[in-house]
C-alpha cells in the first residue's frame, strides 16, 4: 500500500493521506468556520484594536482567514457582524439615557470610556462603556473590504437590541435570547466549529465558549484572532482550555479539516 523511497523507507506522506481519508469516512465530521466581527471599526475605526492596550493590529487576521477560506474545505462559513442601533446601551455617549452605577464603589464626576457600569434592572446588566462603534448601516460596521466573502457564507447580526450587548455570536450577554447561529449549525449537522476574528478576549472568546457549551467540538484559531488586552487574551485562553476548547494555528487547521 505504501510507497517506499529509494532508501526503502516508508513514505508517510502517503500513509497520512490514507489515514486521514479513512478517519473522515468513519467519523464524518461536518465543519463550520465562524469569522467574528472582522469589521472596519475594529481594524481602523472607532474601536481599532491597534489603539487598545495590547496594541494588536486587527488587519493581521485577514490573510490567515482568506487563506483558510481558499484552502480549507469548511462545510459551512459564518460571518458574525456587530450591528448596533444608534441608542445602544454599550456606547459611552449614550450613558445619560439609562440609570446606572459604577461597578467599583469609586466616586467621580463622570464615567470614562471603558469603565464598567451596572445598569439598573431588572435584570441588572454589567456593561463596559465602549466608544460608539459598528452602528447599523455605517461604514465602520461593514466587513473589511479585504476580507474574502463567500457567496455560500451566512451573515449573523448581533447586538441589535438597544438594551443589551451581545459579545457572543450565539447569545446576548444576559443569555436571554439567541441569534440564528445555533439553528444554522444544527440544520447542517455541524460537529466541529472553528472560531477566529476580532476581538480575541471578547467576541471571539465568548463565541467559542458558547460553541463548546452547545456541544460542538470547538477550536479557536490563535493566529487568526487579535484582542484588546494581553491579560484579557491570556485569561480567555485559560478559561477556554479548561472548557475543552482547542487552541490551534491556521496552518494546523488545514490538517484537521
Ligand atoms: C466587540 C467590544 C464591543 C468585539 C464588540 O467584537 O469583540 N468588542 N463590541
Ligand atoms: Zn459592540
């Protein structure tokens, strides 16, 4: 069955090809790639990651993602899109619209960008106050023009309810309502979910968390994800690993799918 080269050694390339073929026949994995929030505002707009504490460049995720889209035969591809109404609760400049108190007992004149507050309930809702970003129909909310958009890909909108933020592409932050993402995956009998995009420690991390909680074998693609803060990224990684999520690079994914 195996080719031998001129020294009589077995050609493991051929072996590995056959082995992967049979594994696929037996296990029949159905794979989905979820590309989280690769939108202008997170790359060169109001919430550009390069100006966040970790100083990472959101731009860097585009080429590994485009490479995977051409080279890896995912069965299903999903683009999630952060899509906020103008009066969204997460915008710092909307902070006078709803009563809240600071999470810390700190006393100050006004709250700053990136402060964490608790909005009065019910239910009480913890929220980081972000700069205005990804407003519905705005340029900042568009997927980055260099990202390859597959015609067969699904686009899932999140954060559309003005009263609650939605970091995950599955659930809102209070876990009260779901997007259509889980239904799409179930309809295609997906077994294995690969997650990448922006931001690692926020929307990518929570999407991977909920994916594994839903029972999908879940892999986060490390080199195709960039984040807000180094501490946040490291904590998110530890939490994901504890929940059984695999952390891999895009060149490894080519051998997994
Ligand atoms: C995100 C902050 C606010 C993200 C979305 O996509 O990671 N971060 N909204
Ligand atoms: Zn947002």
